[in-house]
C-alpha cells in the first residue's frame, strides 16, 4: 500500500478567483461556450510526514478554513465532468512544494517530508475531444509542465540513475571532414561548422588528443553569441551604401567612424571593423576628449558603473552607481513566466555581482497584438495573449518577491514581434565606493559557489538563445529555460548589502549564461574546478550538466584563502549555502574534474579566441523619403474629424493605457521611489521616467537617480539609422521632463535584431542603427557605456523590427523632481519641436541639446510646470494623458492640423507653462476646469476620453474587477482613545523584526522604527538544516523576551506559498516556544505587535488580530484572501483612520486621510456580518479605503482589493496588536511626490511613544 497521502484544496465559491477567470477565458477567448462551471483544486501528494504534523498542517499550511474546502484522498465531482491535472516537469522548480516542505518543518524540525503538487481542473459542460485538447493546451505549457497521472503513486521519492562516464569523441582529431560534419550535425550546437573544424585543428596540433563531450559543450557555451557576442564581433569586410535618400549622412557617419577609430587605435593591428567596435566608438571617442571622467575603471565587466557624489546628512560621499539592461527573449517566448522572471534575475545579478545593491528596475517589452483571437496564433507559437500575461506575471512575481521596486513598465506593440517576443529588464544599483574592492585573482585564491543549487534547468540556455528558431527547435529546448527562485535571490541581495561581506570579495561573477564553465571560468586564467563539490538540487546530473547548467540565483566569489571561513559564516547568517568549489592556479588552463576524472582541460588562450573570427559583408539600403514615420498621421485617423481622431488615437494599441499591466509591479518597496508610475489624484498620468533616491541604510539623502528609455519600432522599420538617433534623443528628453540634466547623462543600449545569416542587407540593419546611435552620442556628447545585443529575433521567415532601445541614466535631486500631470487651470500648453536638419533628417544635435537643457532648467526654475515627450500618439496623446491625472479639461487652440496633433514627432516636448511668453513654440491650447476637451467646436468629457484610452487592453490587463465589495454596515468614526498605559516604560524600546525566506520589507521597517527612536533588531530565519531551525526558534524566543515590540514585516513568506500568504510566518509563530513568548509579551509586559501586508496576513491567520491571542482558526473567522481582480496591485491607496482606540494611532485623529503605498495580491479582507458588527462596535476597524472625498467605497479603484466594509487595517480588542495592508513603513522626504495627500500616519512614532 502506498505511504503517500493526497490532499485536495479548493477555494470556496466566493473566493475562487482563478476558477472564475478560467471560465471566462474558455468562453470568451477560446470560444467554447458549453462549459458552465470551472473548479480549480490544488493537489498535494505528501510522504514521510508524521500523522501529528500532517493533522496540524492540514488546516494551517495546506488550507485555510475561512476560504478553503479541503478533501483528503478524493474530492466530489460529477460523473460527466472533464477532469485533468497539471504538474511541473521533473527538474523544474516548484515553489509551492518547496515552501510546503519548508513550512511543515517549523512544526517539527526533524521531519523530512517529500511533497509534490499539481493543479486539478474540473470542468462541467458538454465538450468535444477537440475542445478538451484546446482547453488542455491553454492550461499546459509543455516547456515546463505536463498532464499528471491521477493515480496516487507508491512513493514520491525519486530514484536517480547513476550517470554514465563522460563520453570522449574517439578519433575526433583525425576525423575526415564528411564524418566531422556528420558529428557536428548530430550534436545540435550553436557554434558554426568553421568553429568545430577550428576545435579539431587545435586538438590535433596542440592538445594531441580527442576532446570530451563536456569540452565541446563548454566551448559551445563559451563561444556562443549570448556569452561572447560573436555576431557583434564578426569582422565587417565590405560596407556598402545603396544609392538613394539619406545615403549621404549614413555614409558620412561611417567615414567619420573610420577616421575616428584610426586616430584612437593608431597602429593597432588587433582591431577590426565590427558591430561591437561601432557600439563602443562613441564612448571611446568621448573618453579620449575627456568627457567620460565619471566612469569606474575596472577589469570586472559586471555592469555600467559611474562614480557619483552622494550627499547624506549634509556630508558628501563617493558612491558607485551601476546600471544594466538584459534580455531574455528566447526563454520568455517559449516559457513566459520563467523566462521573464529570470530576465530580471539575470539583470539584477550583473550589478549585484559588482557588489552594488539593486533598488529600481524598468521593464520594456515588445509584443504583437494580444487582443487578437487565439485562432490567429501562428503554428508553433504560444498565443500573444498568453505570452504577454504570462511574462508579466513572471517578471512581476520575481521582482515583487525579492523587494525590487519596478519604477517604469512599458509594452511596445508591433506586429513583427510575433517573430519573437522582446523581454528587457533594466536595473539601477548603488553602493558606497568604500564598500567595494576590485582585485585580481591570485594563485591559491579560493572560489566559492554561493546561493542556489544546481539542476538540469537551464542546461544550454546560452546556446539556446543563440540558435536560429523553427517549429522543430522549440520542441527540444525545454531544458534551456531556467526557473527563478526569488527567496534565494533576496537572501543574496541582503548578503551583498553588508560591507563586512563585500570587503572580503576580490572578484565576483554571477551564474548567467554558461553556468560553472563561464561564471567560474572567467574569474581567473588558471582554474581547477571540482564539479563533485557543486551543490545539486537532485542526483543524476552528469559532469557536462554540472559544468553548463544555468540554474539561477548563484554567484561565484573569489576570496583570499584566509577569508573563506568568515565568508561562509556570514553567508550562513543570511540562510545561504556557500561551498568551496575551485582554486586559482598559475597554469593558464581551465580544468574540471568529476568523479576523479579530468573531463575538461583547456588552454586559456584557446578559450579566449572565441572561435573562428567570422566575416560578413554589409549593404545599407536607402530610405523611402516619402514615408518618414515621424511626420505621418496614422492611417486610421486620416478620414476622421479632429474630435473623433482625438478619441480614436487614444484607443490605438500603441497609445492606449497599460495601467492594468503596470499595477502588477511593486513600485514603492525600498522607500526610495520619488515618482509613482502614474501621477495625479486619480493616478492616471503616466510618468516619463523613473526616479529613486539612492538607497542609503543610515541618514537621509536627496540624491536621486533617473532612468528613461526611447524607441519607436515603426520609425525603425522606416530607417534603423534615424530611429536609433531619435531613440537616444527620446531617452534624454525624458530626463529633462522630470528635472534631470540630460547633458550629463550616460547611456546603455539594447540591440535586438533578426538572424543575420550571410545576407548583406540584413547585416545592414544593425550597422545602420549603430551608426545612427553613434551620431547621437557624439552629437549630444553623451556616451553609451554599456549594452546588450540579442541577434536571434527570427522565426522561420518572420523577423522582429530592427530594434535599438536607448536607456538614459542621470543624477538628480528628489526634492527638485517634477511630475507629468498638468498642475494649474488656465495655463498655456505648447509644443516645442526638436530641431531637425532637413538634409540628414537627424536632430541638429547642439540645438536639440540646448532645447532639452532649457526644458530641464525650466522645470527647475518653475517656468515649466509639467512636461511630456512626444512618442506614439503625438502631441494630442501627450495633452490627454497629462490632463487625466487630475481630470483637467483642455481647450485646444484653433487651426491645428492633424500632423501637429498626431504625428509621432519623437523627442519633441509638450510643456505646460507658468507664463505663456517664456517659451516659443506651437500653442496647443489651455487647461480648463470644466472636465471637457474642446477641439474645433466639438466637446467631449475627460471621462469619455479616459474610457477610450483604458478600454483597449481591459480584457488583457484589467483595471477593474467589476465587483462591488460587501458593505453591510457603515463604520462610524471611533474617537475614544485607549486608556491602556504601558507600565513597563523604556526610553528606547527594542523592536524584534524576523526576516523569513521571502520577507522583503524588513529593512524599510527597521529604518522607520529607528527614525522614530526605537532600536530595531532583525533576525534572519535560518532553515538550512534541522539544527538551524532549532537554533532560530531559540533565538526568536530570546529576541521576543528582550523586546517591547514585535514587527512582522511585508513580503512573500515562502513566495506566498503553499497557495496563500503569511503561512510561513504563522506556522513558525505556532511553535510552542514562540507562542509562549508572544503570549507573555502581550499579557505580562504590555507589549505591542505590528504586522504590515504579509505581516497582517500572518497576524490574522494566527488570530492575533482580531482576537489578541494565537488560536486555532475556524471557518467563521475573518481572513485576508486574493484580490477580487485576481492579480497583484501596486498603487497609492487613500485610507482614513476610522478608529484611534489603538496606541498605534495616538499621533493622528479619527477621520484623517492619508495616501499610503499598497502592494499585494492577497489584501481582500473578508468577514461575516456578525464578526464585522463586533469589530465596528469595539473600535477595532482601524483604517479603511476611501475615495477622494474621504468616504469608504465598495468598488475599484478606491477599494483596490474588494475588502468588506473597505477595511484596510484592524486591531486586537485592546488595540495593542495592529495589522494593516498599506505600507506605512515606506516613508521619507519627497517620496511618491506625484500623488497628493499626507503620506505619514506616524504609526512608528506612536508605537515608540507608548513606552515613554
């Protein structure tokens, strides 16, 4: 008989958000109207768990009585129901199962459970076999999942076969060419056959032996386009320009490039013309002219790095600011969730490996139309809708969990991205320069592998990204998609933020493309790597897999031998594994051993050749002079009246609102965000750039970084040369709009082009784009100091649009930042056009920069009240969006033509002026307070236009759940303050803050308490072993016994798994020792507790709110569950203080309204009428979501999650335990400056004052 227990958990009907969504998708998107009901159950198979722990976990870990039904063994279903289950493929990371295993160990640290999960779908209705298959295809992505068997297995313990010895290619060095070609074809390599022959020659003449399979795979990875930019390093032997329009400026730019490189390289023979040289020439030329003095000089190529002055509490320090853009186009195309998640992870680990703390991210993506029916999906591709929603979920889930604020999100739509999706993550990071040392690896130095374990996921990711893709290749690259493990990434970020750690590190490399072979292989010229020491997720991996697996969340760190023990101990403090895996030698060879055999033994010089230098010819085609997209009125608007065109323009895919997408990304964590993504009291004006304060751990700073992007694909389809120049211009202009000096900016580029093959006209596209970008860099005197090329944007005969995205980064001050929404009624709004040279079609760079600087200065001196940069949608779209934030109206000037209003005059400005005479430009009109738009005598309301703007993507990225929350009672203001007085007074109360796996707000919370006068103590919960769990429990008890306040911070405890938030924390606090310590703090020592977001979720699942004690939870108890909209929501919520009974609200009054950042997926407060009535009568409803008038409401957006009676926070009966969703700890000067209302509830000050 099987020892496996099976449990099914199903959300009760009112909370079954996923089931309802799937029913709507099956009917609306798949067009199958006969399905009448959908149920979704989580299936847990559990082995090696004691009966006692299993019973405890059943209604705490696996399910929650208020919202879940739980079934043991089987569940009820109709005889005719269509039932199937879906599980991850073996080797794919299952966060739900992983978190469940970790969770139950806190009941009993000696348990060694094995848990596997699946999702079971139950569909009621009549369906054909063909329809069943379509539904399954919709629910199962074969790249990472499969249909699960319904039988309960005998055991869950996997028996892994012992892998065979690594294969050697006998006879390889002497193989005739035809046999060598056969072998090459059979291996599915990314390298060319010329490279393969080059390897044969090397082994025949130098090594005088045959290579191992591992050596071939390592070389294929090392030399892949992804790792070594081989396309960008291909020598361009013949560059021709076809006769036609704009040939002269393109050819002149190329000739100037040739003369500049001759001057810079002098007589160097090792430099040849290639795309990489073109990409670097702007920075090299400007550096030679002394215009790049702020760049950090280092051998470590982790990210773009500049040295900046940062003022902290009036003193100036030197800091490093790092920035980096990264793509994951291929993985996201085939597995949207994992691909997009690891896109961000890869971007983060570049600056992180440079020992800088990543604090803000930007996400720029490219997709085809996601609104088209599923029937239009190209064979061999996922539907666009599934791609865009899955990728958004993956990237946001990862970023939100690790606590990285995403300050700007934009999806660029163009039909040609159907060839392959574009997924870019751009990040910005900083650290005090004194905390970072840069040294070389010396013989005898030790290399440590830090972080995650190695699995089969990601084997060949680099080579996969570098291959040409066809329908057939998609079938075989499933293993090439890495899975992200966000809690581990968060731990590494914490570790690398500690100066005592970073000062030990001589050199570091992240495990991106190529795994061990590249991450460790690049750290020194001579290396001995012991693959047997590489920690594994599971057995059965052979030497080749260990060498090239790209499993995520790993770092390779070079240390002096004397610092190894200290580094491992510090890593363990952060709940991280750190393992010695390699030693630096003086032999100039890369050696790897496995099971005692040397399976890699390669010369460093040979590795560094990067294979055979390839050669290509280039032909740059001419441009159609009559189709300059910057001057075109979109065809769909040509025949309409101005009023109709105004409205239709807003609902164009390129222009419409993406708020439902943007809100999925936490934009406020870290308490550094200066501008929320949407401005104004209605939060409807999209910002032009992201701005964040430098992430100081102590003191206050006004120093801020700014990042913006530029790119319009339709302009690039017309001319890659011009598009790149205008992309740079747009990114710089956006900096000026928020009050950042564009003349001091630094750039980084993302190139994304089709497979070039050996076709000169295809090579002409990136060549032209880089020439255009070069003119802009030199013209604006703003160098690009980094970038990322991805040259595989083709599928069969489809190609992505020629893509060069420019990212601009500048330094600014938070207090001088200005947002994009209109500020005043009756102010004049003008169009300031970017000056263009008629002969070249390019910006007149010196005059264009003068204009940008004048806008920046106007923002700073108050002459310009708000500014926006023209992109798709033209000046008209800018005006509308600037008005939406505060729902201003606008009266357009008479006589404006469609080109002025609707052409995508990229990088021109729309400005709101304090005095209409201060800037010359085309007057577009004036703001009005009537809430109407008047154009050519026609009148439309601002709400009508907002409806047109928001409607296009509502079915893809919803902004409104369409549901009203239950509001059974009004909540009167409770004005009586608590008479409870702390008998145990203390001058500086101590606050205990536990940081669980997945917690991400502990630093913000500690800073808030310390600023309020408390002493904060963060304890990282360590669960790497049973003894570590025991030790953690004892430490927690010690901390609680010596503290006056327990703070449970926000985050995603255990990744909000198993299926529900706060379970990890709640399970730990149910440990008898911890429970007793908490009870004594509250009952005997007058202590306080505060839980925010994830902490509130834990408090309510423990019973601490609303009951004031840890108790068993029943089905009638209140809880927090999934938002009615079925996704994460990040925005500023307006909340009022409903009761001042709690000592936490002693500094505010009942009825006060605040704007507080929220960021959660499970913030919906639910309670039955009886419970609700008691809470209201007892003054336990602390805070409520309200509209702009301060009235609690039932619907979105002001009640963001559908909470009963609009409840945002509740307390225990005496008010000493407070749980609330809004992140009041994310506070500071000049944060969220583009949203009105007071931001600080003084909760932390009130908690501290209670003990004084």
